């Protein structure tokens, strides 16, 4: 199963969160204060829960999911929102985190893919 969407805009303060090793994603209808720090994307239906072993594509990079916080699937399904953390840890520090393992941080721009492949 797949969750396929496209990045439409990076918020004005997106780089501040990115510099901390995280990417916040949100549907295009995010509240203004959250849109400012997010990679906004078109809405899509999440066909199932994200879990360790699934794959996330952000731009031209592919990552393995290593941990999922207890609220991440709920907010991703409802608002297209979660925070991707690129530590490869086997536990999520916060409920809304999805932890990823891969080569470096993504270079996201408008028009780039944001996809999740559920296994």
C-alpha cells in the first residue's frame, strides 16, 4: 500500500527545524503558525498504519522507518502531519515522531515527492 503526495511549499522557518535534524510535514491546510515550519504537501489518504520496516521517500532520498510514536499515525492520517526524525533510533522520543534511517537529510523543494510505502 502507498501514501503518495507532493510537497507544495516549504514554510518560512522550515530551515530552523531542518537544522535540528527533523522535517515537519503537514497538509496544505495547516494552521499558519504550523505551516511556517513545515514542508506542506497535498492531502492524501493514509491506507494503513506506518510501522518499522516501512519506507519513506522525501524528495530523491529513501529512508527506512525504525520507530513510530503513539500519535504519529493518527495525525498523519487526519492532517498529513508528523515529524520525521533522522536518527535511526529504535524508539520515538515524542508521540508525533516517525524515526527514519538513511543517507543524510532530504533536499526538499516544491514539486518533490513525499511517499510512504507500507509493507
